[in-house]
C-alpha cells in the first residue's frame, strides 16, 4: 500500500515540485492556503503520476484549521506517514517599521504552523513505528538574513525544532530532518532578485525547485539519519 504524504504549501514552488516527486510512491494531500487553482493543478500532476491525491485548504497558523486538515487526511487515507512542512510566509523588507501584527503573523505561520502540523502526526507515526518529517528551513536561518531578520529567526527556529523533534521521536521510528534552501526559482522571487541572486552562486544560477525536492525525496527515502539540516546552496557557503 502506498504511503500517504501531507505537503503543506503544495500549491506552488518547492511544495509543488515535492508533490510531483513524492507522487511516485505516495498518495498525497496537497495543502494550500490561498492558491486553490495551483493546488488543483498539483493534484492533477500527482494523479497523472499514479497517485491518489486531494487538495485541502488550511491556515497553518490556526490550530483548529490545522486539526481539520489532518482530520481530512486521516479520514480519506487512514493515516499520515510523511509530513513535508513547507508552507511559510515570504520574507518582507523594512524591519524598522514592521508592525507587531506582521511579526506575529510571520512567527505564527513559519514556526507555530510547523509545530502544529508535527503535533498532528507524531501520535499516529509512533503507533505505526514509522514516520518521516521533513521541514523546509532556509539558509537565512543558518547564515542570517539581513533583508528580513524576522524571517531569518523563524527559519533558525525551524532548524532547532527539527533537531529537538529528532531527539524526541527517532527512537519511535520517526525520522525528522530539514532542508535549508538558498535562493530558489519560485514565484516568490521577483525577476530582478532572480538575476541579482544568480551572481552569488558558483554556478551562476539559483536552485530549481526540483533540486530542493530531490533533497526532500532523499530525506523521505532515508532509513537511518535524523536531525539533519541539509543546505541546498550550490556551493555558496563553502
Ligand atoms: N524560494 C526561495 O528562495 C526559498 C529559499 C529558502 C527557503 N524557502 C522556503 O521554501 C518553502 C516554500 O517556498 P517557495 O519558495 O516555494 O514559495 P511559495 O510558492 O510562496 O510557497 C509558500 C507556500 O506557503 C503557503 N502559505 C503561505 N501562508 C500560509 C498560511 N498562513 N497557511 C498555510 N499556508 C501558507 C502558500 O500557500 P498558497 O500559495 O496556497 O497561499 C505557499 O504554497 C518556504 O518554507 C520558504 O520559506 C524558499
């Protein structure tokens, strides 16, 4: 029987590439927040690859909304074997004038959301003695993010949470790891940022979402390691 994966933010970018990657051997719950059309397109791609897939809307910063998302996943597929915590609010400029609401919202989406989703799956994974959790952090959380220190802090929290969750649950069969991409070619980036950023990398290009999804696939297929945060940065930080 195919494993079941929940991919948060599966409606576009890295999440969409991950849905396509996992559809080869997973049934997939494509979570989305606002982009219903993107989620339906991801479902179609997963179905074409032979997976059973559904799209489910939720706000990951809202605990009840997250509970509803996983209740739907369990009712359709019976359980969740693989969680990809990919959804996040994008970086914002203007730290000095940032409102308290804007900071709270980013922390709730990027940190609380990852924790709420993990809370929903650990019991079932522990019962089955099998689980894979891959969190999407960022090099912004490992090396700092001068353009948005709040975003950088939330991604550092995701890396720390990954290690703590691994310490707490690896003995139960749940392997928790993270990827930390650097600049990746998703709709989140402006054309100007894409061109400027390319020069930062030895290969003179930013990552393709499929290259991040490859690393996520590796961590999902992995049967031993836990607590790793793998940078996908094209040699930028060597
Ligand atoms: N692109 C990069 O350069 C880069 C670099 C390092 C790390 N990352 C990380 O990679 C992950 C994917 O980003 P991406 O570049 O692929 O951008 P993206 O396409 O904008 O993905 C972000 C996803 O998060 C979802 N989302 C936003 N707010 C949400 C909320 N309140 N509740 C639930 N979902 C919410 C969005 O859903 P809807 O579209 O449906 O609203 C979207 O699918 C993020 O964790 C990001 O921080 C990206």
